[in-house]
C-alpha cells in the first residue's frame, strides 16, 4: 500500500472579493518538492483551504507530498519472505526434530 507524507511549506490568504490566493513560500527546503521531466524542472505542491482562519488571518496552507515506504509488507513480499524462510532450517529446528526420535 502506498502512503504519502505531507510536508507543509507555507500559508496564504485569499485576496478580498477575488478567487485569488496570495502565498509566500521560503525557497529553503523546496528542493525536495522539485522534480524533472523531459529536462524541465517543476515545483509541485498543493494548496488547501483551512477549515478556519489562523490567528494571522491566513486562509490556506501549502504542502508537497512524498511517498513513504509501507511498514506493512505486501502479500507478494510476505509470500517471498515466507518462501525464503521455509528453505533453510535453523540448527535449533534441526536439533528439536532429532530429539523427538524414540531411541
């Protein structure tokens, strides 16, 4: 399962009586939000409306997302791990089996 982590990078304010959001972002740290496609670099982020204004009157927040590797293995990964562990018996498992002999 793919999950994403949000990295908040700034906030903005809606311009009065217009559908315009004015945002200010620090350049520092934005390198992580940049990707390249066909030799052109792009800055990708999302702008979301806050449920309510913050104490500074800002109405929107900005963030970019990164993929996070899942701590829960997929079914294929789990099957592969089980397959590998089934091939090798530990010395303890072998010794336990030998102790069960009737003589």
